């Protein structure tokens, strides 16, 4: 169970320890749990299970239950509506992530005390998310937008903290951290075997 302070700062605090958000999608419950365990063992703090191919929440529920037993954190991804926010909270998610920005979803997450990472691309979305109290924001799709996007928005939005997601792999993750991202989300290119070395390199870049 997260404290109120930890919930408010979850993304910044946990990504400061390990700047990778591991994204699991398209796996059944057993495979998802196994992959989550590999990520936690490698040093990842935050593991997300996407609802995109888990509409029944079976994989999410299984990973959240395993996380609770191990004292780890697991959350839900592709959480776009208030109903989804409430469903994943009931399933045991410690946080939720969205591909885009929706005011009603942010407000629903706030109502149930669920840390929420909305997706943003435009200045208007960033401004609206900040106005609702969101400080950690998901840059999506980061691969297409590029690290320069983060540098460009650092000036007008100094309070925003960006997590680069979408098209990020071990090959380009360091570029986003060097540009100022507090973390990167890795999904399709997720490989627990390379995570320890990747985390060490990203921590070095963050410190610099």
C-alpha cells in the first residue's frame, strides 16, 4: 500500500532509482508474471501491464497479486477512461498509464488516489495536464518525436517531468535520458537480460 506522499511522487521517485518503466503487453497471465519477475529481479521498479490486449484484466490482476506478495509495484497501461481507472484500481494496480490525455480520467484517478501518467504530445496537452496537478507526463510516441522534443519543452514547462514511451529501446533510451527525460518506457524491445546494464548506463546519464 502506498503512502499519500509516495503516491503523489511515485513516478519521479521510482524512476530516479531505476529510469525504466517496463511495459508488458500481449502476454497471458502466466507469461506476464514471469516477465514481470524478470524485470523486478533486474532492478526495474515500475512494471506496467497494458490493457490493450488484456481487456479482461487477467494478466494485470495476476501481476498485481504477485507484486503484492513480493513487495513490488505493478500498474496498468492503456488506461483511458474513468471506468478503466476504477477497474484497474480494484484489480490492485499501484499506478496507471495512458497513451493520451483525458481530463475525466485524470480526475477519476485523483478521486481513487491512483498515481496516473497521462500521455502528451502538444503544448496544450502539457499545459492542461499540469493544470490538473500532473507533474510526470508520458511523451508518446517518443520514437517519432525524438529527444529534441523534451529539450524544447523544458523552457516553457520547467515543472513537467517527461517519461519517453513508444519506439524506445536499449539503443536509443540513453538519448532521451540525456535530453532530460526522467525515465523511458520499454515495451516491444523489452528484454530482462539486458536491463541491468541498461539501467546502469541510464543512471550514469541521469547523474550527469
